[in-house]
C-alpha cells in the first residue's frame, strides 16, 4: 500500500512539472519553453543536489510501475 502511494505521488510531481512548463510556454507565447518528460528531468538534474532529486524521481516512478503491475495482476473484474 505504501509503495502505491509513493508511486502515485512521484507521478503527480512529474506531471505537475510538465504542466508548469506547458503553462509557461502558453503565457509567454513561446512554444520552445514547452518541454516533455525529458525536459522535466533535465530541470531536476540542473538543481542543487540534482543527482539525489533524479534518484528520488526514478525511485518513485519505479514504485508506480510496481503498483501498476500489481494492480494489473490482482484486479478483479465484475460481471465477467
């Protein structure tokens, strides 16, 4: 249960970063400011302690992948 919460939180943080880049691009009317996942991770790497931040983001995304794999394996479908 904890790994699923950690994974969902990490995914949310990465998506918020992506959304921030898109809003900045829209407000400045500069499409070059829009970035994808690679841009978000590059921004993390450029921060102080960037290696640690990248490691935390990676661990969180791996936790999300584990959560999704477990959900896919143990999900029960009703009506089938």
